[in-house]
C-alpha cells in the first residue's frame, strides 16, 4: 500500500525541501544557541519509529490501553536510566517539554494564588518560572530575585525576599544565568520559610550527569530538566526527586494533571539520551562543553567584550552589548550573516524591549557535539568580536563575508548527518 511505502519527497515535496534545507543550515553554520544541540543518529531512529503510533495513558504496569508491553519496557528503561544517571529515587519521563514538567510541579504543590519565588526573567530566569504572560505568572503570586551589579545571583536579597514573602515554592535555575548556583543556600532559605525547593537544571543537566556541576538532586525536593539542551537528546522534559514519597503526587500531576497520553517515540529517544549520557564518550563531551564555553568567554573578555559575571560555569554565557551601544537583535542578525547562529537576550536592567534586547546569549553544547574543541571555540570568539566590532566601524559587510568564508572552511572539517 502506497501509504506505507511512499517517501516524504514524493508525498510532500514542500515539507521535504524545507527539512532538507534545515539539515543543510545546521550543517553549514555554527550553532551557538544555548538551548540547541545535535542529537545522535540513534536518537533520530528512535524518534522516527512506528512507536509514534502507540497510545498509552498512565504508567508502566498500570495502563489504560492494551498492547502496552513494549511501551512499558521502553518507559521503564527510560525511568531506570534517568534515576541511575542522576542518582534519583524518582523519575518521570513523560513531560512533553521543560515547561510542562514545571507546570506539573506547580500543580503538585500549589493552588492558584500561592506565592512563588523565582529568578527574574531579566536576570536570566525562565518564562515558565512566573513570567507575566505564562500560566505561572497568571495563576500564582510571583516574587523574584535577581543578580548583583556584577551579574552574580544576589543570595542575600533572595533570602530577604523569601523571609518577607514566605513563598510556598522557591525555584532555582534559569535559562540565561551562566554561573553555578549554591543549592545548599537555597535549601536553607527554603527550610527557614517552609517552602518546597524546585531546581530547574534544563541548561546544565549534562554537566550534572557527569559531575562537572554541583548536583541539585540530593538537595532539592524536585528537579526538572530537558533532554534536548546540554543532555544532547530529544526534545522533551523530565522530573526527578531524591524523595520517593513524592512519587504519587508528581505522577498524578503529570498524568492526568497536565497531560494525556504519552509521546512514546519521544520517551524511547529520551531513554537513548540517558544511555548515551552514561558513556565515557559523553563524559568527554561534557568536559568539552565546559572547556569550550570557558574558552569562548575568555576570548571575548580578552577582546574587550563585556561578558556577564566575566565567565561561566555552565554551557552558556551572556554578552552585554550596552557598553558598545549595540542591540542584541542587530548583533544576532549580523552574526547570522556570518554563519554564526545565536540569540538576542535581555540583560539585567535592560533598557531595550524583549524583541530587541541589549544582550547576546551563546552556548557551546551544539558546537561541541559536532567535535569543535578549544581551538575552534577560541576562533569563534575572535569571529564574534570581529563581527561586533565591525558593526561599530561600518565594515560589517566585508567582515561578515570574510567570517562566513572562514566558517565554511571550519564546518567542512566537522560534518554532521552525512547523507
Ligand atoms: C529551556 C528551559 C525550559 C524548557 O523549555 P521548553 O521549551 O518548554 O522545553 C525550562 N526551564 C528552563 C530554565 C529552560 O531554560
């Protein structure tokens, strides 16, 4: 039957062409967006398998549909691997995304109107931690903490705000904060005010997995994360805890609380990501991610660029463009024309609106996945500085063209997804 044999190219040439073009884009440029990575061939096979057809609800051993034997095997393996990888006593691998994982935690511990303390979006917090337009900001009474003048998390102010507001939930972690967080300090503040502590490790889960980053799992009540950023796996979220007494509460918050059926092909691919993350190869990868992020930050600092906090303990760093009187939007456009993809990002007290911003966020996870090392990331730092400087001197077109040519030379030495 044609339904089972005809390929995408003949069935839907428009989508086929766009997908091919995207693969080329990923192959031909250097990906510096901190929330992106490059998954393995094995991951692509798992996510593209006929498991996409299977519908199950509930958890392994307690499904609401028949024929769930293989689904159970896959989800059980994913859960066991997640627990083993992170030394947790509970794991839920069903959240469709990181935001869904956080939403389930809110449902488990909060009712509308409760107070939540989280990092301010402008200081590097995440939308799902209480931003105004997000359900978390609409339904909860959100108070925030930020960073000091050098960009470091202001623990004293955080503690004072917690004492003054007695939040029910405190969230540590963000999407543009480059430094290791003192989880113990958060723990003592949470204990002092009787709050539940959630750590969202979306951006550095891979570093935590190999012990290159402080481990939030033994300290926080609940940890949420994504598999697709630093963990180098498929798009999706998961939840961990060292407390098995929370298992029922968290499981029922995910299903039937905020989700219905399981995206099983995605769960299969998450299981692959957890397995890959247990390998010596991944340990080597994660070390490379950190070395490369630090080399990139050091090069930019050496070139006179303002890097928030002066460096990084994570796969990401943020450039403050205010001293150069440039915007994040203009800088990311200029870099893209040179073959370097990054995203504009707000900086603390940013005078620009969110669609413009005064910052640029850079990450090393994807570049490291294609094999780039410290030498290449040092070169990338010089290219970024060259492009940013050329925006000031009016030589942007020639500089971007020169860098684009050099990027072509570099990426051709580090191929991905060979056809
Ligand atoms: C990326 C991210 C998430 C998850 O976002 P989704 O797009 O919903 O997967 C959650 N928390 C933080 C801190 C993040 O950086």
